[in-house]
């Protein structure tokens, strides 16, 4: 395995917390993600379902977890099913967990091969009336592909039509938003690896290189440290920096341009999410520096607000008030425009059109809504930006912050001050 695993004790605690929130006489079923077809006989690199990983630590396909806490037979209250391995399977497809290793990773005593799944499930279903089923309920996510969770729910309702079914997502979302100390440690490791990649490219970026060459330097550093990319990296030079989700990364970095980087490592399935903006030639122009300083002030102010009691929605609104002042100072909007603006289409949105941050964890856009009240242990990104297409300037700065009475910047060690950036690039 590429990464240092979390001990089984955390997964034991996570399951216990979930069971506390389940109705009496109920059970929950959580499936592994599908293996996704790529082309021919190839599949994409496998990524575990985040909820199953949160509850078991298993990083392997074809796994199913059933939690049936009121079952009269203690050994059937927590059961984990996994694909049956063999010498032939290992020869062709590589190593798979043994039953003992599944027990060690997850802390679950009853582990069975998938061959025993149907019979065990029928036994458990006869003991309950309510079944919690899982599904990705991220508000902005849509897909035309029926997921494993959807297919499973349809089959279960067909086979057991007189049971009651409930959504698992609200229960597990409430738990995943507040991170355990072990999770914070994994996220800090992801941030540390992201820092190593960033410091690597500070001596590499110069006029004439291609954006994907910069991406390759990050990929090299991440792979060396047992990590991968948490999401498709954005390496956007010049005008490309004004495209929020630019991922082509195939243009030449030109003298005088800025280079916007939005990149984060994923370590042990936990994500980092960093944005930095550099002068390609190592020196900011006066106007670039003016805009950069404005974004940096917004970053620092935004991070300082990440304390318990406020919501994401209200936090964003407060940062937007500061954004208006910065844009007025930059000569991009006027006080008159702000005074007479349509509240549904504020003047600042021309230059700042995205949210200030999002929850972070097992997913880069982790579970949680804009109306959630911040509590200690949540982790948010803070990522203000100013985008001026007519000037070819796009600047975004982003850190990952743990919410506390005094916010904890998990990326405090990653250079962001413009003088330091210039000095490191010159060296």
C-alpha cells in the first residue's frame, strides 16, 4: 500500500457513532464503488466509496458492509464481505485482502467472502423493518450512469418490497463533516506533500515551459511520496487563469504572464486543495502585485473568520463585502455601482463569481451544505480570487483550514507572501 493506514480503532468508533443515530430495529448497507470501464479491457484506477472507507478503511473493490446492531446473533451485527481471492487471481490481477487482513484493517470480527452474502443478507433482513441505503447526495452532482448504489437499491426493493427504506446520507454526512484527529493527520500529510510539489516547481517555472510540464513536476513529487492528485489539476497561464475549471494544461507559459495553480495531493484517500498564483518570469508587475495583495488580504481575512458558530453562507457574504472594497480600490467597480446594484446580481460578481470555500476531507468537495453551522474539527478551504479577463489577470489563493476558536491553517508552511514567492523563484 502506498500510504500509512489509519488504525482500525478509528473505524470502530465511526461505526459506533453511526449506529447511535440509526433507528431501533434497523440495519445499514454500504457498498464499494464500481470499477469504472476505461477502454477495451481496461478500467480506470480504482477509488473507494468515501462512505465505505470512512466506516472500514478498506481500499478494495467488491466489498459490502452490513450493520445490523439488534441482531440476536452477535457475530451478525457487523459483517464485511469481500471478494474471494485465489492464487490465480493474484497472478493476473495482483494482491487482494485476506479475511484476516480485512479484520485487521477494519476492526470488524465477522468477515466473509461475497459467496456468503446473499444468505447472510436474507437472515439479517428478517430481523429488521427499516433499512438505510446509501447514495451520493452531493447537491451539484448528476450522472447519466446508474451507480452501484442506485442499482443495489432497486434490486433490494424488488427482493424485499415490504421493508421500509431510509436515506443513510444525512446520518453519515453529519459524522464525516467533523474530522477525527487521525483524519486531520492524513489531511496534514496531504498538505505537506502538496507543499513539496509547490516548492519543487518554484525553481522550475520560467517563460517557454508548457503548462503540462509544471503538472508533471507535481505528479513526480506526489508519486515519490505515495500520493496522487486529489482532483484534475489546474495549471492555467495568462488568460487561461480566468477560466475557473481550466484543465487542458497544454499552453505555453509566456514572459509577463501569471500562472494560476489549483492542485492538491490525495494521501490515504484524504484530500488537500491548494491554489497559488506565480509570475512566470519570477517578478510581479506593479498591477499584478496590486491585485495579488488584494487577494492575499481577502485570504487572511477569510481564514480568520473560520470559527465555530458561523455558516458557510454567512461567511461567504462577509468576504464578499470585503471583496467589494478591494475591487473599488483596484478601480474595477465604483461605490456608485455598489450603491445601485441589484442584490441578485452584485457588481463584484463580474470579477469574483465563485464561493469563498467548501468542505474538505475524503472528497475534495466534501459532504456538507452552505447552511451548515461551523463547529470545531470541520475543515474548509478558503479561496478568494479576482479575475480580470480584459487585463489577462487571474489570481486565486487557497489554503485548507481546520475550524477552531483560533483557526488552524493546515497550509501555513506553503509560501504565499509575494516577496517570498519572488525570492524562491529567483533562487
